[in-house]
C-alpha cells in the first residue's frame, strides 16, 4: 500500500474512532454548561469560589474529579474495545459509515510530537547480540 493511502486511511479511522469512542461519551457532560467569559483569552481572569470560601483561578481548578475521570476512561476503553471487536460486523460497519460523513469534516490529524517524544525517551538503546 502506498504511504499516502495508508495515511489517508489512518486519518479517517482516527477521526471516526474519536467521534464514536471519545466524543459521544461522558466528555459531553464536561462540555455541557455555561462557558465563563474571559477578557484575557486564557481564563486567568475567571475565578471559582468553593464551599469553603477558597477563591481559585479557573485555570488552577480541576474540572474533573478522580471518580469522573475513572468513569470516563472506562467508557472510552469499553467503546474502543467494542469498536475493534465489531469492526467486521456488517450492521456495525453501516453505523460507522453514517458517522464517517460527520467526522470527515474535522481537521486532518497530525502526528502527536509529545507522544512520539515519550516513546523515544523510553526506548532502550540497541544492545549488541
């Protein structure tokens, strides 16, 4: 397979999996609600006051607790697993085809330099045989 074809297929698959396995999960609950107004553009001018009266900058506030994060990650893993286990099922593929049109309008993905850096940092040097 040509590299350009491989990249095109990988990009379509990445966007489709993000749409089905990540976007339509508990992350939608995190996205729901009123977005605070920021005049600085970085939310450093937005504050939260908790029940103990502590005033915190929005950017310093955790927006998801450990239990919610655990639930979200379980849901995403379960959806990724379901995606992979059903990828050859004709009915499932028909469902995926409907989502391809929507996810196809998203920006094309690019390689994640931060992930590649972590991977390269953890590689062991070649050892002589």
